[in-house]
């Protein structure tokens, strides 16, 4: 049983360097927080702050919408932080559907006592990531909860994108013979977050692969057209989870070769030390592609033209449904079933 929250007065009695309950109560302090702290860092239009909704105008193409929440612990880790992660994760969900990201909404749930200096650092990271990706933050919300009701800061985002042409990528379009490509080394994000959380002093420290994926995804779609059957970012559950999702949707078997799967040397060493299989570890800047076999080289060359996917590899293929949904060939040269992850191996990684 959790103790009920202790009643507290939301009225601020003077200058403070931490979030107070009054910052979420709709009054003067909340207005000052938004107008003088949040809006300037995110380059929000001051006039639009008085409205409860943003007017987007007409979008040229089909509108695609996604929503996501971010509760990663710790807030900062090698290769990223909760701010940039929130932007990248939302943009990548749009990109995997074939959409071009355009806008984001941003909702902050802040714990009473959270450092305003740390909030500034996170907002700056959000702004930098959004600017780098060419998307605008158009609306948002701020709530403050009592101490102990949250872990410092949670972020919710909604992404809005535009899809040109008809939707063409669906996992049920995957068919026997399709080549399976992974766009980079796997397992980096999950192990970076875990190492930072537990204060492991690995040298070199594992670094997250958190990055936006919309540019290589868009190029693949433009170059391959209907021969691009599916894309999916391998976040929670790693590439193992994606392969099982595809097997379920397509009714086929996904076959992969462990020797071809790229894993960074320090990722492999840490995973072996901790007894963790990188196939089940989350990524935040790596995705899987299922492509017609005749377009394998085109897909690889396209991906290699982008820094974020330059280390792409073909790791397997699709075959008619076997006894197992996903098969892996490991060092002994025998095909073995690859289990589907049943839960979060590493919680609070996004």
C-alpha cells in the first residue's frame, strides 16, 4: 500500500529554483513558467499560448498521427536524454509508417520539487532535436503532481506527419523470399540506459543509438516503392519483438543468421557479462526492413548513404511458415526457435 499524498498548499511564497504545485494550478506562476521558461526555449509563438488548440492549416497529403509517452530512468544517459528521446521516438513512429514528420505536441508532467535548471536542460534538448529534424512544437500542456506521485518528469508527445500517396507498407505484405535488413548495431540504447541507471563503470561506456530515422526511411520509400514491404523501429523488446510481430501479421517464418547481426564490441561484452541477449534489448535509432529480394542491393545502398544507417546489414529472409514463427541460426549451425519476449527485460528505457 502506498501512503496517500500529504496535502500541500499550492501557493508559492517567493522565488524558487524548483517546480512548485502552484506551477500547475493555472494561475500566475503557471503562466510565468510557460511564458518565460517553456515557450522561449521551444520557440513557441507567444500569441498561440492563449489558445487551447493549434490551427495547422491544410496539409498536403494524408495526415498521420501517433502518440507516445516517455518515462526513461535516468533522465540523462550517454548518447541522449529524455528530451531528445521524446522527439526522436515520436518522429520515428511517423517515419516507420512512411510519413514525413511535421509537428509535435508536448505535455509535461512534473513532480513537485523538480529542478527548474534541469527542466531548462531538457527543454533545450527537445528544442535542439526538433529543430534538427525540421519539426515544430505547436501545442502542449503542463501538470504538476505532489512529491512522490511521479519520478521528476514524464513527457507525452503527439506527432503529426504527412503521407504522400497511398499507404504501402504493412507487415501482412511480407512474403517468402523477402530480405530482412537491420540498419545498424543492436542493443545499444537499452544497455546504455541500464549502465547509467546502475552506475556501471564500463570503459568505454555504452552509448545510446537514439536518433531520428525519417530521412533514410523516406529515401527507402522513394526508391523502392511497392517493393518496400515493411519497416519497424526495434524499440522495446528489440529486434526479436519486431520479428515476432511480423511473423504473426504475415503468417510466415522469419529466419535470421546470428553471425550477420551487427553488435558493437562493448555492447556484446556487457551483454555477455550481464547474461542479456542483445536481440531482446531496446534500440532507439535502429530499424528493421523487409524488402523484395530483387531490391536488396538498392535498399542497402540507400541506407548506407545515411550516417544513421551506414552500418546496415542483411541478416536473414522470410520463408514459408515453419513450426516456429522465428528461427535463428547460431554458431553451431543449427536453426533454433527464437522466443518472443514475454515482458520488459529492461524497464524504464523510453
